[in-house]
């Protein structure tokens, strides 16, 4: 692998770590360069600036999440089985690369994202989450049943676990 590619990877890794632990706004290019073991000018040989670094990292995170979602769907099975595969893959990914998961799922980047990054996020959401292909089959029925049950028995303290088991049983079909 060429040295330029290794430097770019080190810069990306350092930026990912700083962005997800300290935040984008408080991270400086000098800190990223120091963490990567290169001069600050090296950042500008590989990226136009800190914002492009963020967008490249965000797009890579979105591609990973979309791939995980597609693999969960491709396995077939009931909605519960697909959701379980998705949850397991995301949990494994979070264990291996927590910063990638944090960057894509937990941090809000708003106006910092370019159009390509927004398109990558939209592709993930359109890939199954927004269409509820992986989620439960009948979410409206589940919500209605849950509320109705609570209204009918106001004095009885239904535990969260019992409600969850009842509603999950309804979503299998």
C-alpha cells in the first residue's frame, strides 16, 4: 500500500476518534495531525479540510450500515428473525468499531454534511428502516393494543416486560 494511502488512513482514524470523543467543533486539524503522527499540512494534501474528513467518515459509516441492513434482509425469515440478525450485526459492529457506530447513529451533524453524505444516509433509511421491512409487521396494531390495554385496566400496574412480550407476539405475523 502506498505511503499516501497509509497517511490518509491514519488521518481518517485520528479524525474519527477525535470527532466521536471530543466532537467536531472542538477538534482542531492540529490535534488530528498530531494524533496521526503527521504535519498539519498533510491533512490538506489528502482532504480539503476538516469538514471533508467528517463527510468521508460519515459516508463510509453509512455504507457499512447499509450493507449490514441489506445482509439482514437478504437472510429472509420472519420480521423478528431479520430484526434479530440486524441487531446482532450492529452490536458486533459496535463492539469492533464503536466510533463508526457513534458517528453515524448517535451524533447529529446537520449542516456539516454535504449532499453526498445526506444521500448516503437517505439510502440507508430507504433501504429498510423507513419502509419497515426489518421492523415489526404491524406497528399501528401494536400501539393501539398497548394503549387500549392500559385504559381498560388503569389500576393495574402492567410491567414493561409483560407489555413488551404481548406486543412482540402480535408482530410476528
